[in-house]
C-alpha cells in the first residue's frame, strides 16, 4: 500500500488510470503535470487507508467536471479546488480533513492530488467508481444514499457556486449547466462523508492498485514480458478478443460522444467479429452479435503490442487491439449499483453479462 | 522543370523532373556546412543533362532538410526566446516550458510569462488582453537584447485577434523582433501548440541564415528559380515562409519518400514500403498524401502538435541478420547496418544477412553469389517466407481500408521483397527508387487546414462545414496554391464529450498545385 505520492508515483498512477478509464475519463497528461507541479512545490502527499481514518474525519470528493478536450487547451490555474474547498467549508461550517478521487480512471485520478498538495491534507486510498463513468451521480456513494450536495463548484476566475439539490441526478443536471458557463471546465467538491460512510461506500485501495498497474506496464515492457496479459491478470480479468478495427461510427446525442466500433478477430479469434458500443467509455462488447461484457464490468481496449490504453475518441480504422474484460467492484453488482450504471442506465436493452470473477478476490 | 533535393544525414540527393518524368538523378555526400553538398549535387545533376541540348529551364527548386530538427535534437544554435501566454487567470498551474528537458529549456527559453487574455471554447474572452503587462515585458526584453518572442493565447485557433493585437503592441517597442503567434499552428492542445510556437521562434534566426545560404547555393549555379522547402505533410512552403515557420520542416523526410514513391509508381492510394539497411518503414498513402499519425509527437523530448505521417518501422533491412535455430528462422531485428558492405557474406564478410538470402534466391544480383552456395533450398525458402511474413504483417497492420491496395517498394533494401506478398495486392517496384525522397520534394503541393471547436447552435452541419472549407481553401491560396487546383481533401469531425449541445471538433484540409509564376523572383 502506498504511504505517500511522490513525483514518480504520479506518473505511474496516470498510466494505470489511462487503462482504468475504459476508453473515457480524459487524457491524464495535464492532470499528471499539475499533480507533479503541486508536489514539487508543496511536497509529497500523504496517503491514508480507509481503515486508518479517524472517526471525526470529514472527507470529500475532489474532481474536474467538464470536457477533457477543453482542459487540454484551457489548462487550470491550479487554485480552483482550493477555492471550492474554502467555499464549501464556509457553507457547511466544517473543515475538510481528507480528499478522495471520485474516479480512478482517466484524469480525475490525479486531480485530487493537486487539492491535497495545495491544502496540505492527505488523500484517501480509494475512489467512487474503480474505473471511469461519465456522470456525477454514477459513484458508489449514490448506491448508499449519500447525497452529492452540498456541492461547491469553482472556475479559474474565482467564480464559485454552491448547489443544493433534491437528488444526485439533479446535481448532474444543474452542475453540468454551470460548468458550461464556466467555459466547459469546472472543479467540484462534493459527496461529503464521515469515516464510517467512507468505509461503507468507497472502493478501497484503488489508488495503490492503479499506481501498481502503471508500474507493471512500464516494467513489463522494459522486461519484454507480454504487457497485455500482465495487465489482464493484474485486474483479475482476461483478454477476450484480439482484432483489428474495421469500422467506426460516431454520433453525438445528448452531449455525449456515442458510437460503435467493429473489430475483425485475429489469432485465436480469427473469423469472429467484436462490436464495441461506447458513450465516452466502452460500455458493451458483443461477439458475433451476443453481448460478452457489459457495464459496469470494465472493457479496456489496448494497443496489442504496447498495452497502452486506446480511448474511444482515438479508435481508428486499422488499429490492432486486444480487448480486456475485468470485473467491476462488487458494489456495482447490487440492485442499486446496476440501476445506476448497468446497461439500462445507458439506454441499452441488452441484459448484463457478468464476467467471470476470480475465486477469492473481492474488488 | 523542377529540381528536388533531399539533404539527409549521409547523402544529399538531387533529381531533375520534367513534368512528372525524372530526367536526372544524383547522390552526393552531405557536407558539414550543408551548402557544399547541395552545390555538389546540383553541379553533378546539371552535368548529367545532355550538353548538346538547350539548358533546362528550372521553374522551382524544392529542398527537404533535417537541419532544423537536428538543431532542436542537439539543442544547438537556438535563440533564447521569451514565451508570452495570453491566458491568466487560466493555465497558471503549468507555465510555458513545463515538461521540457532541462538542457533544451536552457537553450531555447529566455523568460516565461502568463498574462491576462485568452478565449473560452465558445469564443467568449477569458479576460481582456493585459496590454500594460505586454508593454512592461517588451521594455524588459528590449533592455536585455532579446528579439525572439512566442505568443500563445488560449483557444487562439478559434480567435487569433488577441495574439495579433499582442504582436502590434510588442512591435511598438521591438520593431524588428522575431515574433511567432501560436494560431499559425492551428490545433487544440495548449502545451503542444505553445511548444511548437516556442521552438519556431527559437529557430527563426538559424532559418534565415540557412535558407539564405541555400538560395546562394542555387543562384551561384545560375539557377534563377524560386526556392521552396518541404513540410511534414507532403506540401511545400516558399523560402520566405520557411524563414517564418522553420518547424514546419520537421519530419519531412519520410513524407517525401512516400510521395516520391507514389509518383514513380503512378499510384495515389497504395501502401508504401521503404526498406533501408536496418528498418522497413511502412505507411499508407491516401489520395497521394501520407496518412497522419494521431498521437502527440516528441521533438528532442518536447511534446508538439505537428502533423506527422503514420509510419510503422519494423526491424527488417538489407543488413538484418539471419539466424537458423531449432524454432525456425529469424530475420532481424538485429542488423549489421552500415557495415553491410564489409560484413555480408556476398561482400566477403562472415555474417549471414537478409541481402545474402536475396542474392541466393536470385531476388538480387550483387556481390559474390558463390559465397552463399552452401545454403539449402529449404533454408532459403524459410528465410524468404519469414521476410515476406514480416513485410506482409506490417502492411496488413497499416492498411487503412478493408480492400487490398497495391504496394510500392522503394529504398536500397527493397530487393528483399519478392514478386508477391500475402495480402499486399500488386507489388510495384518503380524506377529511380533510390531517389524517391528527392522526387517527393520536387512534386510537393501546397496545403492548409482549419481546426475548430464549433457549436452547431441552430446552424446546420452542412453550413458549418461549408464555412470551414471556404476558409481552408482561402488559406491554401494564400499559401501559394493555384486557386483553380485547390480542393478540400479531408473533413474530420469528432463530437466533444461532456458539453451540452451539438459541439464538435472540426478539421478541414485543402490542398492545391503550386502556383509557380506568382513566386517567381
């Protein structure tokens, strides 16, 4: 388990988070540079395990909400989350003791490190997804009835708003509109939790897991080991397909990039066809027309040779890929979890197909 | 007629083209001063022309060079540059020069500033331009004697007005400064675009000197034609434009070699395999242009947004070592490289190379064939199969459509490839394949592209694309294209995630034939 985040740890975390982004979540590049700059200035960020939290802890999610492509152009000031924390604390009259990532996939894995380093608070080893999802309410605390609001949202100009909503779906709806006005990038403090709630509602150990995953990719490549198989094994999953992208269709609906990619099988999968449905993240994989992996389980598309994550936005004709299926955390398999992030939550009619769960593991 | 020159690390190649026909081709060693090699190549080339015939009328000279790339890679001869970003309060988390290798930052960055300005993705200003800060910086730079400046505004590829206003203000104090504005590099991704802008500003002094000496080399031989430089996308720019945009020459080499192969073969949609001593570079040509890579490209360890051809390099070349073992035969990726002429069996050496296999199989006829008589039919067959498998797999991987395309093979090592390859379509081996690179330089066109994040916002998709296309065509003509020849070759739209409403990132590219007469001096 990690005890603190140093500069090299952040690079490993960003590589691991790109894989756990399951095709979405945004490029961790800017987030990595920001976290490294904050650590250079303020020193390493202490990491606390969920069972080490004091009972009087007051823990919040710190995240970026908005368009990752805009973040790559309008880079943050770096002070947004500190500002959101101030506004939040003034609103609730309590001091934040720890921050948590809402998602360990994509750029939001590294964003809370900026807040933690700047404010000098520790980060909790865990997150609310164990992967990446597109919307604010799609986190495990929602399953446990923990409200997203009060939510403080701040931009680089110093604007901040506090939202109080009747449920977490309204937080997404109103928050998204505020973010568009902020220039499509905003920083949020939300989902305040006690130590007891964190232990119940959070997926523990995922920052360590993502960091080790990133390290594994670098080390396997260096040692000439098969990177793709190593990654699949580390996630308790398996390679379900190898093939070449032969068709890609994109459409924009309701502010998300949706689409379908078709892959022709190679090697052991020659003659088979894999269809990937995506909406920012890869959500459903169908082999010869039948679903073989669905949300909330993880569908990770990687470069066949390098084992590097390929995002849904970057999928192009001709890519030689391996598709990894890995089990999601058990919290997503509860009725509440499936209602929030199962195939139906994304508008698909397909029934969920559980990927095999390795014996004795509980992710 | 046109002259194409490729100034490479080892050789300077020059070709003379009459229309699309190669009428002369020479190879000369590259010299340390670069110019000497160019003069030698041109002199030899002109001597090849029949002395009895009328001297050729040269309309244009096109040069492809790695000179500016090398200056960055070696961090030498760069001008310390002041980096000014129009963005505050945004972007202050990562100031200009972030994530650069230290030695290169020291060589190329004099100072870095983030001042008020910039735009949102929907065009609203982030802040008004901080003109007072600009004047203060200009005065400081004047006192320090700094004349290279890079100006980068957030979302300036959507609205470049603040960058232009900043230039005007800087010029009031620094009338002769080399100022590079980032919207010239029109793409989203602030750090990558800014890095390109800074490298460009730091190269302009060197570019002026180098290009002047190229011009002197050309005119010293009595050639009065205008000079152009190859860009990394298969198009050229005028020598004057190149003094302002030297970074656009980065990685023009592989592009020229692919485009030259296309001309020599007469194909526009095909696969190109360029086999040298150590590697085979495989790429796809679409409508006569190399397909571009999607990933960010590092130059000397700096992340940039340059357009680069999508080329797959595999470890197979004329010098690749061949091993026969229990598990079968392997060819490469280890290679004797430039020592092939000493180490290869047919050249009297002791190492079995892919070239030896080609000679043994009668695919090539050089060296001493007796030196490979000991190889069995089965061994030769197995090695040939392995070579064909390696090339075939690379072609299959780089193919951009499900239909089989013809494959053009060029480069000295192309003799390794037989008359057919699995899944590769027809194999085409054009004449003058050794000078494909210089030929590519000679035939370059001009191009321009537009990249925007646009909100459809009531307008039709068609309307938005039409407007961007008209702008791309206008820019292409401004870059030197003959208006009637300009066409839009690519429209690419990607929906922007997480933003409400139909917002897309749109990219339109136009190309056209070079209007030679408008540039005649």
